[in-house]
């Protein structure tokens, strides 16, 4: 039996358009499944973001993870392989939150964490008794992903490593909350460190949804990272910036920076989002000062489109981002992902322009698919794009690049800051207009 693992793209513009390089990271989920696939089963791998899918390849089974933005493209690929008589398995966030939709395009779907049911799926495939649906119960991690899948592919300088899953917070726009049902599951640290020590690259991205759900555990992780002399980044919530013992350990362990979802500067908007952790730690200036004191760069994300947001909200947020000298900043419009509370709310309120926008060929990446209160959908999308481009303009980059406390602390970080920031304008434009699906 031969299994073909495919990482689907968001969509293809066609022609000579280049896929956004910042989106081409290691497909960790497929490396996990490959590692859990026993000898005797041949494995192939294609990355739709890098090369055209070869539909002539000889494979018995195709397995794909599906996310909301890749759903239409995933279904196109699945349908073409099924028309050839190839068995198709679909899993991932979107499949789990929209099982009936995904099942139309698959011979079987895997909901939830696949690790606990992958052996059963393979056994059923070999015995020709494949079920229509498998439901993983969570709590199991792969000891060592199969990174041979990545050989010969340009996934950059960063290795992705998972130390936990889930988040206990309840932000209404977050699909992570729904997928894991607000569960947080830590991975054994001995297992994490074995994986980190096996990596050839010296930069690690800990991909946890919230690396700081357990602060004591994070401190232990930092202590274990110190002797390895690696650099790392991760996603944390704002409350960690008040713990200076933790920040000191993070710096000593090689942490170069953190991604923090600030989301909004407005208390009422944070309340509407359900972002209680930010509301409870509203002294952003102190948090940022603490992070900079320990030379930790900040990738700040913001969400626009809630009912209190106006053009002044954008101006205020941009000024705040410049004053804070963020390494990166994301000016994102609200996206009502299926299965989230905000999607359900907008459907009830009659505010969705396209209820299943992820399948609508008229919708492109960057389009606003609901009716904001103080903008037209087109106006909100244009405002987000304008402030992204403004943040990555030459004057902004030069001003933020002079921050020797965080962004230019050391020659290596300074070089990375300027190279990565100067490429962001191009990346913003590459992402704009990507369709739902579309053959390359």
C-alpha cells in the first residue's frame, strides 16, 4: 500500500504569481502521520504550495489536512483523485468543525487529533473495512516526527516543534477553542527535548496555541533549553510579560521573540471578543517595556471589524505599534471562521455576506465576508491593507530598526529584522487576491 500525503495550498492565482513565502512552513501534521505509519507502507509527499500536484502518481491512498482557507483547494484535489479510484482521507481543523461538508469529498474523515486513531485507520485500509468517520480522543503525541519528508524542499531556517495543544481561553473568533473544546494538553517535556536535540537547524518555532498556558512548565522548558544554545520563538498571551523571572529565563534560553495577540486597544472590544486575559492585563505599555528589557522582540497581532472600530481605531493602533517598535505587526480584519462563536453570531444577526465563504469562488483572500458596523466590507479590507503597507514602509522599518533593545539587539537579529521587514510589503501583495481553490 502506498500513501500520498499532500499539503494543500490556499489557492493559486495562476500565471507567474509566486505563492507567499511566509506561508510555506514545514507541514508538521504530515510529518507526524508519516512517523506513525509503519514500515511496509510506502509514503509519498507533495506540497501544493511549492509544486503542481501530480495526479498521475501511483498511490492507493491520499491523506490531506484541511484548514478553512485551504478547504476549496483540498476538495478539488480530493475529487480528482477519487475520480481515479484513489481512496481519500481528510482531517484537520476544518474537517473536524465541518464534518458533513468534508465527508462529501472523502472516503473517510478523521476528526480531532489523528494520532490516537491513525493505526486503526491503517488497519482498516489494509482489511478493506474503512469506516466513514474516525474520531481521535486527543492526549497522544508523536515522539519524533518524520522530517525526512522535508528533504529537498525550501522550508527555511526554522524547525516547527509542538510542546502542547489547545488553549483554555474562549475568544469568540478562535477555532482553536472549538477544536480542542477549551482543553489544554501538555506533551511530556522529555519527549520535546529529545526532538529539539535531534534538529539540525538552530532556530525553533514552538507552534503551541499558547505556550504559556502553564507558566511553571514554560519555565522548566526554558531551563532545559539553556544548554542547547538554540534560538526560539513562540506564541504567548500577554500575562506572561508580568513575570520577570520567566522573561529572564526566556532570554537566557535563547528566546528571540514572541507573538502576542493584543487584538485591540479598546476595553469594550476586548470584552466582545471574550479576550479576558488581555482585559485583565491591560497595562500594555508595562508589558512591552518588560519584554524589551529582556531583548524579546514582539510580533503583535490586531483584529479589526468589531462594532466599536472606526478609522480612528486604525490610526490609534498604528501609532501604538510604532511607539512600541514592534518587530512585526498584523493588521487583520475579523474572519468569522466556521464553527466559531462569531460565525454563529453573525449568521443569527444576518450579517454574513457569504455564509460558506470558504467555498465561494467569488471570495478571495483578504475579502471581508460580513457587514461591519462602521465600514463597508470593501472599506474595512482596504483599511487593513493600507495600514499593513504603511507599517512595512521604509520610514517605519528604519525607525523600528533602530531599536537596539529588541529588534536590533546583536548583529544577527538586526540583519534578520531588516531582511524580513523589507520583504513584507511584497508578501502583503502576494497574499492579496488569492482565490478559494483554483488550479495552478
